[in-house]
C-alpha cells in the first residue's frame, strides 16, 4: 500500500485516509469471508487511521474537542451524531437525531456537553448520555456561537435579530437587533476580548459589545471589478464566513463571491484581498499560527497562515504576503474543515461516506495518538523509482560504427550487454547530432508527409455499392462509364488534344461514348434491374460457352479485379481506360468488317 502525496511549493500533503484509498467491502461480507480477506494484500495492508471514520451517506460538520482527545461529527443518512475516540482509534458511539444538523458547538473541554442547531428551528442540548433539552427558535437558524462569560448561546438566521438563549437562567434574553433586513449568516465571538461579529446577508459585518449590548461599529467590504454581484446587497456579495485571530486584532471575512478579506480591527480598509479563483462561496476560514516545522523544532519562517475553503478546494496562504502555501483538493464537495489543534492533521467532511484525512508535516507535527505518521508517510510515499538504465542507450555494433564511436569498444565508456553495448545517453545524443546534422530537417519532412497522409485518409470518398448478383458485370459497366467520364474531362481541359481526337479518332471516340451511354443506360434503366437482383439471371463464367466467347477480355478483367485491393485508384483508372479503348477498337473493326 502506498500513500498518495501531492506537492505544491515544496509542501507535501499526504492523503492518510479516505479518498477511496482502500477497496470498500461491506461489513457483512468482511465477516463472512474473513479468511479470504487475510490473503488479499490490498485489504490487509490498507491504512485505517480511525475505524468507521465516516457516515453512511455524507458528513456535514466536524469539530475536535479542545483537549484534543476526541472528535465529534454530524452527518446523514439517517441524521446522526458520532463521537470518535483518538486514543482507541475508533468510534465511541453514535446517536440519531430527528432532523439534519446545520451546525453545532462543543461547550466543554471534552465531548460531554454540546449544542446542536437543527434545520427544523430547534436547539438540542446533549450530554454524555442523551439529549438533555430541546428549545425552539422563531426563525430558521444559520449559525450559532457560545459566549462563555455570560453563558449565552447566540443564534443567527433568517431574521434581522440574533437570538440569545441563556443556559444559566434557562430562558431567552432580549435579542440583538441588527440593521440587516435579510438575515445573519455568520455569528462569531472574538476569543481575546469577547467582541461579537455578525456577518449579514446584506454584505456587512456588524460588531457588538457584549457589555453594552450595542453595536459599536460596522464594516462594508467592497471588491473592485466584481463580475457577478448579488442583487439586494451593498457590496454585491454576502458574508458567508468570519474568523477572528487569537490576538484579538485580526479578522478574516469570506464572501459569497469567493474572496477573502483580511482586516485590522483598528482600520476600515482591508490590508489583504485574496481571490479563491472558483467563484464559490467561502465556507470555512481559519487562522493558523506558526508551529515547529517538519525538519526541526524551529518556528515556521512563513508566519501565520489563512486556511480558506469553498466547496471545491482548500487553500493555505501567507497572511502578510498573500503568497500561496499549499492546497488540498478532495475528490468530493467540501462541507466543513477541521484542523487538529497544534498539529498538521486536517479533517474534511464532505459529500462522501468517508471523512477525508490529510497530513501536512510542514504545517505541524503529528498528534500524539498517531505519532507514527511522520515515519509512515516517508516510508510509504508514492515515489516514482528510477531505473539504473534510464540514463543509458542500448546500441548495436553497426549503429556504433555509423556514429563514429567504434574506437570506444573495450573502454569503460561502453558497457557490453548481449549483442550490443550500453552507452551514456548524453554521449549518444551528441554523437548522433554530429554524425547526422540534418536529422531535424529529415524529421520535419517526415512529419509533414505523415500529416499530409493523415489528411488524405480523412477525406470523404465516394463508395459504390455493387449488387450481389452479377457483380463482375456491374463493376465492368461502372469502370467503362468512369473511364469515359475521365477521358471526356481531360479532353475538355486540353483543346488541342480534343481537336486531335476529333480529327484522327473521331469514329473511335463516338463508339466508346456510345458504349458508355449504353453502360449507363443498363445500370439506370428499371427494365434491367432484375439482372442484378434475381439470382436466375446470374452469369456463370465457369461454363465452356462463356469462356469461348469471352476468352481474352475475361482474363484481363479478372486480373484487374484481383489487383483492386493492392493497387492505387489512379492505376485502376488507367487500366480500365485501356480495356475500354481496346474494346471500342475491336467493336469498330467488327463493324467495318460487316460493312
């Protein structure tokens, strides 16, 4: 088994699990044919970082716990919640829900407390044993956040209000009234000073102070030369993603047009605008602070990075310069992306039954529970092995003499092998260029001739379908007609030749033309159609009477027909023309005799 590795800007990305790396076998078949699967090398050497790491249909959301020991994900079908234990590399439990999950939050250091926003306007609170409580909100929700100092769950949705549910008092508080008329797409809490950020459908970002419960500022991002502006928005796009930096001063804003804008909260203009290049809405934005590099314990010289993801690709790029760092393109549409805290392990939930797992060594070390990844990826990387003969050319003695290298026989430059020698490829190319300086010109002429031959073969050719009965007679009539047509065209092009034919062989031309007219009349007249359709009218050329009457002519026609497949079309025309002319002369001489 080999790992698929991609390298962008010398940054390697290893596909650890997912992406159909191993052949999928149903559970019931695996249990039934366990002994046979033990002999399957591909099945026995597969990599399964976490057992059952996926859902029957697709994964919607995925998040790692703050302590880094578990991972929680939601998916379908049927709608369910799954918790995976990293220490045991397996699924801890799964729990089914009534409706699909829009988003969820982990409110404790481990997985025991979580809140889930469902698509039926409900909030579900789950503990370690079951669903603890369910609350209903007035409008459909789109995103949620948790403010731990006040124990408020903030929910934004298809309304201008941001609902607040206080889990300490167990009741809804007065909602925040935003200036957006369409709704709130993103809700985010700054981890440093607890500033609320609301990304609206109108294309603005509003900032609220939780202490004063008032709006203290707003951003109206603008993107120059926007190709497809969204009607009803201020900047021509919606805000679809928002993330604050850990220092409390940086903010990354993602739009529905596929752009990412980086802001300093002390300024109203972005210092960096990045285009995702696909025109798809940004789904995930994350600030990635520098950690130790793969080669040592020193800090990453590139500094902080931004991870931006739409439904097609995940891109990592530098914050200060905006230069691309690397990219990850899963084989399915992306729904959510999660980075294991302080490591280089990336989980991608998408429209696939498997949750894709990628390891980027230069982004961070492997987690403690799978520390073997750093050595495993190097050992099982899919590398193209170079053969020892890739830099040598095999030549025989005759070719060696023609290149002027015969005097090298017996020297270490030539390595004897079977009936020839191995010579260094660079030496061979240089000797060939000296021995034949016009090789390129010959090659160019040969390629031109091949192109012309291909063009001739691609031309549309007229094909004549011969009948099954009396094929030789029908072909002979067609050849006579074609020969006369060719001769008549040639005579019209050359007036001198036409005058000479009229003066010397006028009577002969009239006889041949009459024969051609007769042949055309036989083929086109309905009175003679039974000759070529009814087997009763088949001419038996094997009887003695036919051979006596058509002795010389039959031999010439049969010889011409036998060479049809191996001769050119122009040669056939010339031979048919000669046969017709000789027949016309014989007919003319017979007429003179009878006269």
